[in-house]
C-alpha cells in the first residue's frame, strides 16, 4: 500500500490556525486572547521570512535543494490559499469576538481614522505635538526617487491629487514606532477607555503633512524579507570564518529578497499596479489584508483598567529540599532530580550552576548553549566558575535563528572571562541540551534537558530536565562533548541516543520490538510527544507499526506530516495541545511488554534533527520520575479543553465533551506538581 504524507508547510499552517483559535476561547481573559492573536501574526511573519523565502530561493535556484522547483511553486500556491482563508478567520475573530469583548469591559479600540466628536481636538493636537515632528514623507517616483522599504515595518502609502490640476502623486510615510506607541490612549469618556492605532491618527491628519494637496486616500503596507542565513559549507570551515560569515549574513537580513507584500485590500487597483511597477513586485508577492497590519503588536494594547483582564501567572513551584540545600551536588549523588519548567522554578538550575562554580571539588564544567537569554544568569555563573579557576567549555550554536547576534555577544563576554568557546561548525548544528559538572575525583553530574538553558524561555516553554550522577549516563555525556570538541568522528553509545550515531537505528529497533510483541499476541503501545514529525522514514516505521496492530498516541504541537484515519494509520491518534505554556518537551515511550522504556530528548522527528544536528535522548530509569512523567502524559492525553485531534484533512477538532469531566491538562499538571513538591525527600 502506498503511504501518504501531509505537506510540512500546510501542516505548520494548521498548527498556527490552532493558535488563532485560542483567541476565540471566552474562558480566557480578554488580554490573553489578544496575546494569541499577536502570536499568530508573529508566527506567520517568521513563516514568510523563512519557509516562503526558502521556496522562492528554490524556484529561482538560488540555493541547492532536494525539492523540485515545481513542488515549491505548488506549495506556495497552497500556502497563499490557506493564509488567505486564515486571515479571513483572523478578521472575523477580531471584529466579532475580541472587539465586542473589549467593549463589554468598557474598552473601545477605534478601527479607522474616524472618531467620536469629543476626540477630534485631542487627536489633532496629539498628532501635531507628538507624531508630526518624526514623520519623513517621501514621494514615490519611479526612476527619479529610489525608496527602500524595510521588512516588518509599517508604512502608509498616501494617494495625493494636486488641487489646481488633475495630476496624481503617491507618497510613502514610515510609521515612527520608535518614537510613538502603536496604540495611543485617548481621553476617557462616559466610563469608557479609548485607544487608537497610530497610523489612524496619522491618516486623520494628513492635510497637515501635505498642504496644497487633496488627500485621495491612504493605505497601509508592509513587506517581509528573506531572513534565513545560507552558508556555503565547503567554503566556511574555520570557526573564525564562520563568525565573520554569520555577522555579514545577519547584517544583510534587512535587505533580503522580498517574500511577501501585504497591503490594505481597500487599496485601489491603480495604486497597487503603480507600486508593483515601482518596486518590481510580481502577482505571487501580493497578499491582501485588512487596514491594520503588523497585528503582532496587539499584545502591546495597554491594559489600564484591571489586572483581572489578563491571565494570572502561575507561581513557579519551589521544591523545599532543593531550595534549602547548600549542596545540590550531594543530593544528586544520592538520587536523580526531575524538574518540569515553567511549573518548577528555573532557579533550581541556577543554584546547581552557582554551587558547582564555587565548589572546591569541581574541576570542569561543560555546557551547550543554543539560545541565550539577555543578561543571562546562566552566563554569569559560568563566568563566575571560570574566575574560580574551573575549566569551563561552552559549545555555542551560532546558527540559532534570530539569536545569532545575542549568542555572539554572550560568547565574547565568556571568552574574555577565560571560558573556552567552541562554535558549532557548518553541517554540525548543536541542538542538544546537556550540561556536565566534573569533580577532581572523576565523579560527574549531568543536567539533561529537552529545552534551552534560558531563563526567559523557561518561563513560557514547558520542558523537562533530569539531574543525575548515574555513571552510565555521565560517561556517555562526556563522550558527546568529545564529539563536539571534534576529537572523534566515531563513537559508540549504549544508553543515551545521539543523532548521527545511534538515535535513528535505535528508534527503529524500539518500534520493531513493539511490532514483534503484537505479532506474539502481546500488547504493543507507543506514545511520542514532540514539536514536529516530518521525516518520512520514521513516519513509515509508525505506519508499519499501526498496520501490525501497535496502538500509537502522538502528541505533536506543530508540524505533523503523518496522515491519520487511513487504512495504514488506523491505530494512530494525533493530539495537539495549545495553551498558555508552549508545549516543548520531547518524550518517547515504548510499552516494551510492561517494562516501559521512557526517553526525554531535545530532538523532534524532523530530518534536520535526526540527520544534520547533534541531538541527544536519554533514558529515564528512576521509577518515581518515570511514574510521574507517565502520569503527566496520561493527563495530556485526557485533556478535553485545550487538546485537539488532528484529522485526515488537517483540521483541529477539539476533544471537548460536555458529558465528561473537564480536564485542562496544564492546570492539572500544575496541581499535580504542587502536591509532589512536598513528597520530595532526600534518600
């Protein structure tokens, strides 16, 4: 039987649509719903900068790719249709759900340049005093004036007519967000709070900008540019050359190729044709949208009324035994420690680094860094360790998209403190999340995680970590660091899984073992939680397992190219959970005839993760930790509030059932971990 697969980009758009659906949930505070509208728009912007730009580069043969240009053209056609559909849904949710809900809370957001009479004088004075000094209008004149449009900035195209003649002109105004807020608070009236988009204030006062002209219309526009960084791996081999290349490529992002031109759909066709001619845009570049663009800024709408209109943050859980201990390393000697962010406080990891940096017994510290927080306490503690005479080695991934500059900056600070910095080489992207502390005695402590060592993301990404001194694991983590140092090309691993070494073969063996158990009349069951499932070889293994009768539950947040509800996938169910925390942990469970093998990992089942990066997966052997993680998985599979089933048409079908007890998994997990914290005892 021939297997089928979802297109990865259309699948990703299905995930982003699920994000958009959170804005419909009236159980959430209104500003939380606004946040999800903002996240949806921000996600879509990055999608165009990266994925759409890549397809355009393939079509124009600017980069080498296994994908056929014709396939990229077809994908972009499908993307455009789906994005157009979703933008219609975005508008409907904003106009029919969000704005009325704001009004119910006495918050009025004007949606055009027309205002109530009691605000007319205010917006005129505000414009003249606060906005007008920062405007720099430029006439758009093909062949006479060259105008460059920055990506992800908002501009206004003004259609002008000379009052004394019929001559028409067009001008361009960049909205000065660096000088004025996106949303301007107007005087309250009759118990209502009023806000207005900055561009609407400008539109209402264009006669002050263009005296002597008739204002025929004004239309907002924005563009997205190619933001990916392509590196010729045959040319860039040395670390110094890699750093130099990254710096140059990052600087060129702002002038990257056009990936889309978004414009107010009310713009007259003659105006659009003129802009296409001036800026050499093609029909496939054009994306019509609403008047207000850059809607990721909705998260900036001020809440001046009540904190009850926002999501109350969950207070990170502190485990008393870990907070009061002066020596976490001694605890880790006796037992493994499990942490689940952002439910648990990230301060436990900071204390681990802090105590390691000052311990006279510690000799070496190794850490991988993928995304570094600004003003990072992690970096501060590593620098402190170096200043205490420890040998500190940090493996920095320079190609962490949109964090390249921050990673370079933090790396330079660590270098100056005496830390050895090793940048990942082209073709060897380091995505593993591992740290290791080694004592003079040879005893080592490993910190193994599914997420970055980053205080900021640890407050919003749900990631699992285990601290252990198990020699079987720490010895193999040391081997991983030997690989990253470039000392060895071949290495054997028997307990942890490492991509480009034993990860894929072992995963296939684990799946085959479940098939064998079913064929012997026993139970076969697999649970896989991850962010992305794209690799066709691994999907084929799951299809074969399903055909053999293995039951499979997938919890996949983002891209999922596996097609459910087919004869070859009838035993596979796909769950997607979108909630206040970003589901980010990767968990792989294999029933194994009741022995229940469980792994935590940094890797999704994407081709890049399995074959082109260094990723790790580590077994969970502690019985209590394993039982707790399995209980968490069970709660997520029971979720009937925020969980959707993905069907054969990529629809997000909510599991909600009024006849069943409500299970809101993230809330249930928090309650579970609050109970667990007082059960934690030092063995």
